[in-house]
């Protein structure tokens, strides 16, 4: 979301944070899903307070966050994200929405949250980098969690930082190690996934765990247009149906209780005119 030591009120990050903050303050959205990374490059409490809070702090009352790898959280190097989100950093007492509801959530702790008839799971991609055995164990947790939600008649969505359904850039490719999670998601017919990391925007067709466009697949959104320098694409996967890399902004979504949903990318700055809007109907 925010660049190194950036608190410029005219920066892409500031314009994006201000636009979302206005929606929070006027109660026009029910939730803001923070996909990470929140603050570059190796943030500690003082960085979240000095740089992120002036530009994005107004989103906290509606913020549901997920631990991202590398920049927000790397064990033994920068471990303050969870403290910051729970209002435990000196000078930053505000809590994120999920922390107001659940209390302290440790970096990497998985959790789920229902929004109406939708069940969202938040998973930390960081474990695939820092503790693969723990990531494998979370596959069982994910399977059990989605089984219970599906039995309760919920429509399913998963939030995780490193994208699996994505185009390459010069910096990142797809997160192949996430495949066990993807298999479980398709097993339970997850309808929607949200990821970040790539510094651009992408949307997939409804896709299965074998990269095929299918009617009962996942619509995978990769939204990493918060304010840090954007990156061009270096590959063209067949399952990506919309993408752009010169526009900062955020994705606004409306979820219906029948499993349908609509989306609209809101541009806040950038040299490009990237846009994306559409609707996925309820499952048959």
C-alpha cells in the first residue's frame, strides 16, 4: 500500500487511502480487506505510525487484514504488524475492525469471518516462505473450515497475499507452492479469491485447480494497486481475462446472499485508464 518513508499527501498511496477512508467515514462500505503489503520496506511500529497511519489510518474501523510475507512480516526481522493492528504500538491505539471483534491476532494466524451469507477465510502466504510445514498443516485447517461453512450453506471466499492465478512480472511469478490450498479451494467450490503482491491488477475467468476456465471455478482477483510503483506483465496466462498495470486504485465489490457478486475497479491515480467492472451470477 505505502512506499518507503512515504507520507506525501499527493502520492498515489495517499490518494488511494483517502478515497477508501471517505467510504469508511460515510459508512458506504461494510468492510475493507487489506491484502498487504501495508508498509515498505521493513516496517516496525514507528513506521506504521509515521508513514502508514497518516495516509491509511482512517480505514482501520473497517479493516480486515491478512499477514503478508517479506515486507509486513518476516519472522525474526519485522514482527510488529499484529501489534499495530491490535492498537499496541506506542502512539497508535486504534484497532482494526477484526481486532475490535476478536482481540489480538498473531502474525500468520488464520481466521474466518462471515459477511452475510458469505464465508471469508484469511490465510497468510508467508508460511510458504518461512515455515512450509506449517503451511501444509494449514491445508487441513482450511479443508475443515470450508467443510463446515459449506455445510452451513455459505458461499465461500479466500483471501491470501501471494497470488496463484497471476501473470508473471520481472519480480514475481505465480505462487506454485500454494497448490495444496488451491486444490482444497476448488474441492469446496470457492467462488472468489483475493490476492495482491504483483503491483498491478488482474482478474481470472472462473478457474479450477488445473488452470481451466469452468463454470464452477474461482474468480481470482489480484489487486495490488494501492500506491507503490506498478509493474508490467511478462507473461499471458490463458485464465487471465482482464489486467492492467498503469493505474492505482481499489476494487469495490458487492456480494449478494444468493452467491452472485459484482465488482468495479475505482481509479484513484496513475497514467493509465485501467478499469474493470462486471457481475458473476448466482450459481445454478
